[in-house]
């Protein structure tokens, strides 16, 4: 991480987990465990149905509540969907876009990810754009080309000014929910490559200001090593974000790494 130029972000992705009452119980449990001073930008992306509950329950404890997806249209006949304006109206800032589970199970493509990114930016939201290769793609050694393509498509049509508001999450698909983490060197190599792609499209100033997170079985045991890498500015965390003690510790670890 490089605190001078960019934000450190510890973002949890709860996926389809926790009822409203479990959300309140989580908030009550984590509150006393959080560092007293602001450690990093902490975000919990909860199921859309529980955003308001989470906001109320986490009030005053410096964890902002984010969303896990949105629809790219402003409004209309899209049963079950949520618009960027709806999230903005609730006071949501961060929204995950293009998570590999959305790509795999709900047919999201690089092109729809791009439309969602543009819709989020237009509503004033901060997209956390997920990119990542499958195991097959890594075995074939094409991950860098693939990631450059995913990234460039996702941010197609994004101005330099708006790029400053985007967060990228590098999430190797083979490491999500599998317990297999990329080594810190593997993750650093890719995050550095992502930053180089941003530099090529915009310039060095924009690239050095973009927070790039690592996601894929990050936990309290491996977080410090990953976060010490110069191009890894935080984590997008699934499983470990569901446990109050672990999520609080991840926030604490990021503060410790920053202060080293
Ligand atoms: C994720 O859902 O983005 C993720 C990284 O999950 P996990 O930490 O459980 O691998």
C-alpha cells in the first residue's frame, strides 16, 4: 500500500448472507472491537435488502455500508433490480461491480460491467470493479492479457476525472471462497500490471491515485503479507468479513501495516 497517494480500503462482501437481525447482531459484536482511531476506509457490502438496517446498526462506527451490484438503467421494467439512484438515495457510496459470481451465475459480461460502472459514476457512487482470471487462464499464462482486456472494457468511456473515483479489485477466481490465496508476490505482480494499464490509458498521476484491492481468501493470517505489497491497497473480503472479530482484526492489521 502507498498511503501517500491512495486510500487503503478494507471492504467486506457479505454475498447472500445474514438476515436483518443477524446484521444487527454483527454490528453490536463488532463495535467494541474496532480501533478507536480511523484506521482505513472500512466498508461492508451487504445484501441490498439489509442496507438500511446495516446503516442504522453500524452508525457511529466508521464502517460504511455498500452494495453488491446495481442495474445500469436508471429505472424501468427490470423486476428485482436496483438502480444507482436508489443506492445513492440511501446514502450508499461503494458498490461492487462485476464480481466473478455475478459474471458466472447472472450472465454479466465485460460490456454490462462497463455499463454498470458508467451508471454508478453518473449517480456519484464509487464502483469497486472486480477483475480476475480463472485457473485455466492462469495455467495458460494469459492472465495479464485477459486482465488488461477486462479492465479496459470495464473502464471504457471513463474520463480521467472519474477514474479517480474508481476502485479496482483483483480477484483471481480460483482464490475466491476456496481457501487458496494468491501468494503476495503473485498478487503484487498483477496489481502492478493493473496500475500500469491505468497509467497507459491515463497518466502516472491518475494511476498512482487508484486504490487496487486484492480479493481471494484474504484472512487475518495472510492479510499483513498481502497488504505490505506496494501495489495492494486493501482487500475485498468474503468469508472473513462475516465474522466480527476477524473483520475488526483485518481493519486493525491494515492500520498496523500503514504505520510500519
Ligand atoms: C469475494 O467474495 O470477493 C471473496 C474474495 O471471497 P473470499 O474472501 O471468501 O474468498
